[in-house]
């Protein structure tokens, strides 16, 4: 089966800056692929290249078997693109928004109505279909925006930070909508600043740094790649954070707002018991302590060498 995306040796320069510097990746059919990386890693440049919005300097890029350089029109006919902000007309109803976009895709009136009705059903917007879009919640507007990308029945949907600015409930609703799209045959390329989002949605994750793919795999494979476990604890008194981090040693990470300290360890239960005894001896009171596998935040930091807040740095 032809991969959804094939990229080999992609390069894009802006003056002396290499936005892409030999990027290789393959996105298979029937999957959500998440592309993660720190600011300036090349994620948005790659998405724009897939969307035929910029010309590459070097490399081969195919989308659904079509060469992006030679057949950009064919590529545009098989993709849909939803950016970071909902691009809907607030003075029109949800149904009217979708019908308008379908007409822009070249569908006649009857086909546009059918396409709009199908997308409204797909994204659970039927009850709100005839309300003005300005009355929609943020999550509903994002789903409507997603729908506008779907009325052309794309094989590949490009989502650039789709849940930026949404509350937790709206994020979950959009996640459910994206899963339904994949179940019905739409492939998804996702960039996100929320690593838990990639963990929940992605079948494959590509971590990009300095214009190259530095790791590729399922979320579980990437977590196993860095190995070990993580001891995570919350202290009762925030004044103890620095002392606890020093006692635990290693590269202990402190999160002051949640009074959390975490440290990677090679072993498991025995080291956690040792840590508990050490902290008890120092008179440190804990609210809780746990041993867990590394999450994508820790994978991200280990592979990119970036020791600032990954949620703030993962958007490019």
C-alpha cells in the first residue's frame, strides 16, 4: 500500500538558517502521525511543504504517491488543512459554512448539501447545524473548522496545533472527533504543543530537532527507548523542594506550582524504597510518591536536549 507521506532528504534554507536539514520520514496509511519538536525544529516548515505552500530546496516528497514538486495540484486534491485558529464565518450557520466551502471545492449545490450533512453527522454537530457559528463554543468552532477541511473528502488531514486555546473538555471532544475520522479512513498528520495529545492520538511519533528526525516510533517504543523509570513525588511543604531534589541527586526536575519532584532511575521499586527512607530520615513530609514509566515529556527532553518546559517549546 502506498504510504500517505514519503519524505527523503528534505532541505529548506532561509538565508543561513536550515529549517529542514535532511528530514526523512514515512507516514503509513490508516494512522495518526504526530510531529513534535522544539521551536524552530522544522515542524511547521514540513507541514507547509506537504500542503504545497512552499517550495523545497532539495529532497523528495510524495503525498499519496504524488510528487509534490511535479504534481502540486494532485496533492491539493487529496489533502485538507486546519490551522491553529478556527477559520469560520460567524454570521453564517454551521451548515452554511460547510456548504460554502464545499461549493469552493467545486461541488454543485446538491453535492455540497450532501457533503455538509455528512460532515455535520461525522462531527456530532447536527443539533447545532442551523445556529449561527458565533453562538458556538470554542470546541464547537474548532470542530466546525475541522469539518470545513473534510467536505472535500481528503485522504490526508493536516492539523497544525488543533487544540490550541481550548479548555480540557473541548480538547477531549476534538480528540474523539479526530479518532472517528481515522476510523472512517482519513489519515492525519498532527503537530501539537501538548505532548499528552500526541500520546493519546498518535500511532506514530516523529521527534524533529534542527531540521532532522531524531527519533521515530510508537509512543510506547519511544518511552522504552530512553529506558529506566521515574520516581515522582509531591512534597507537603513547597520549601522542601530544593532539599528533596538535592537528596535524590541525578537530574531531578522541580515543578514548583504542583510541589512536584521527579527523577529518572535505572531500577525501580528498590530505589523508590531507598528514596522514601532517605526523605523520612530528613523529616520531609510527602503527599504522595509513585514509580512510573517515562512519559513523552521526558522522551522529548532526553532526545532534544532541551531542558525548558516542553509544553511551551514544542510548537514550531
